[in-house]
C-alpha cells in the first residue's frame, strides 16, 4: 500500500521544524502510558523514525509543544532532554481527566524561478518570506502547511476534549474516547477542520512494531459527512493515526493552497 500520507505528514512536520532534514519519515509522540488510575508521572518520547515507535532517525522538534490539562490550563514539560535520536520530557499528572499533548507547527512552502530562470524552492516562516523570496520571483507557487502531532493521556475517567478550531483535529464521539480503546471493539472517532466536520477524509491507522513485521498492516477508513469514522482494533498496542486535508482557506496572503496534516498516537488495551 502506498505511503503517500505517511510521507506527507512527516514532510510537513519536518518542514515546520527548521532543525530537521526534509526526508520522509514517521513523526510521533509516545507516552509511557495513556491511562492512569492515580496521580503519577509519565514520560513522553518525541521522535521522527523509519519504523513506528523506534528511535532510529532524529528527535522531533518540540518547539511548538502544547500540553493542555483537563481544565484547559497549559502545562509545562518537566525534565526535558534532547538526545541524538529523540526528545524526552516528563509530566506529573494530578488533575483527573484527559490531557492533550501536541506539537503544532505552521509554515510556508514556495517554488519559483529566479531572475535567471533557475528553479528554486523555499520553506520557512511567514516572517521570513518577504526577506528571502525575491519580489520579482517568476511562476511563484506558495502553500501554507499546518501540522498537528499529538497524543492523549487520561487520569481516572476520560473527560471531554475541546476542539481548538484550528486545522485538522481528532475528537471523541459520544460513548467513544481516544483513551478508552479496547482490542476487538469498534471505536467511532471524529475528524474536524477548523472545528467543522471533516467529511470524506481518508484516515490511515498503522500498528506499532513495524520493525518486526514484513507488512505494514495499515487500516484505511473514510470519514462520513459528520467527520466520523469507525475502526475495530485488531489487537492491543500502540497505533499511529494520520490524515490529510487540502483547501484554499489560507490565513496567509502569500499562500493560495492550505495543506493540513494530522498524526496521532493512540493506545489500545486488551
């Protein structure tokens, strides 16, 4: 099965993280556990890898890290450390409910020809666009890229997850929650774009441990008119979920196309 979404999600994440090379890999956040019965510490690994949930490429840039507590307040990571292959940080969870841990990045891609007619490519922030892309650039094409990479952790009973209303997001549906997934049972989850239902979006779900398999074992589903999709989890373990959406609803005047990507880590229990 083609790896188009995998490459695209990673490419956007890498493009928005200037310290990382532009290659095609899986970008993810992996908590040491996603469900806790009492207040405790967790550790989160952040990496970009060739195999799912194995540290064999580079650390994920976490400059755009957002940690949201159940009451909506922002938390700061504890004991952060960047190694050669991964970023690591700790969180002390004391407030009951669901925590949202995400990196959110936005940037611009551009292709054009310079004054000599030579093809050029550029990527960076809107602030640098005017200074680094020539005003007389020919055949200029600009795309806005917004990527969200996230995971969820719940202390006690799962709580509501509020949409930020920005970009592509994964949300619960009544009776179904990202931290209440069980092997062999169907789950109904919802994708939104800017807070509205993301209809007809292809969602690709890949189990971890790909290093030890000959096949990727991807599951592909499509959202309905309400942005809802259903998946029956074949086995317990960590899963990587990704999706992509394109439109012309850019927030930056230089861009004519907007490319939204999402990558989330979910844990399925026995």
